[in-house]
């Protein structure tokens, strides 16, 4: 099976183990999110919608908006909506699995073909930021350069407003936005079937690798499927961020990213140095 792009850094032979930083190494997963359920944290999922009645979501979908474009005009529809594809429900299910008491909000910008326009994406992200959500999952992006600037401005706005954006890297070896920006947390996938195992990448633009290959996720019709993609790695990090922000609500986005770096698996499981061989004679 071909791995999604940007995930090569997280295969065992390529995984890096940066030098320790003693103070940061004192941070542990237990301190960062131990005992947290995500209670009180509001998570936005900008995607294809969410099937709010899916049993895998525990009734935690609390609202949202559908963004539609007609005759060149973008409008927001706050009435209840479903999932046009299944992708948004899958991302919501992963987040709920990790942070079962986090409140979920659906920002629907993709249609039945899992596609949408840049203008709709921008409007949906802007709405999510204006709601002062705590974390936003973006398992989508655009490769169109004409949206580089406006998405960059929105990513910075979210950062300045203390809102964490978690973005999936493109599945293809082509830069996509906003996953290339320094103000977001960019994620690609690995194949270790542990939702809490994630790796730090010291060579951005991708910051972290999380479980996203052959993942069982909720889908349309109340069922599940197995699927692969960076799209499904990002919500694993989103769920962990929700746990961290619930336990430490005063943290800023750069502090959250620092904690993720410190608690990543390859930061806590560095291989022991091989003893130097003694010289003969």
C-alpha cells in the first residue's frame, strides 16, 4: 500500500530522535492530559458535515453551520445538517474517541464529492474562528495559490485569538494550505495502531505524525469503515489537544505545540547511545 505523502518521516527507519532538552523532558503525558476527558472544550470540524446521530459520537455534536455558495454568493445556514460524504463523521468519531466529553461543532464546507470551493472554505473557517472555539480540525486544504494569503491571515487570526488549528498535510506530494503555515499544527500519518502514539518531526512543514493508516472510523449509515489518509491522523492530534486544553485551559497555541513536542513518542523513547568500543592494546 502506498503511504500518503509527507508521512515518510514517520516510518521506523526514518524516525528522528532530537537531542534532549532537560526541562521539556520533564513534561509527561500524565501531566499533560492524564485524567482529562475534554470536558468544557469546544472543537470545530471543518469538513463534509457530521452525522450527529451516529452512535460513535455519543450525542456530543452541539451545533454548527453549513456554508453554501450560489450565484457567486456565500451564505451561512445554521439549521441542522448531515454529512454529505462520511469524511466529517469519521474525523468527529476519532476526536470523540480520544476526548469523549469535548463538544463538537460541524462546519460543513464540502459536498457529496468531498470537494468545495475556496470561498466556501474561507467562509467556514472564518465562522469557526469568530465562534471562539478552542480547537479546529482541518482535514482538508487547498493547493490554489490565490487562497494562500487569505488563509494565512485567518490562520494568524486564530493563533492571536488563542485558538489551535490542527491541519492535515496533503495526501499527495504537493503543498496545500493552511497545512504549510507555521501558526498551525500540521499532521501526517503513521501506521502504528495506537491513538495516543504520535511522533514529533524536527523538519517541518509537517510537525507531527499520528495514526492514520488502516484506521477504523465511523461512516454514513451508522456503520464504520477502514480507511487511510493524513485526514485521519489530524483528528488524533486534535483529540489530544482537546484533552490538554481541558486540563490546562490557560495554554496558548505555541505552548500546546511545545507540550506535544515534549510528549511525542520519539521524545520519550530515545534509543540508548551505543557504548564506545574499547581500544585494544
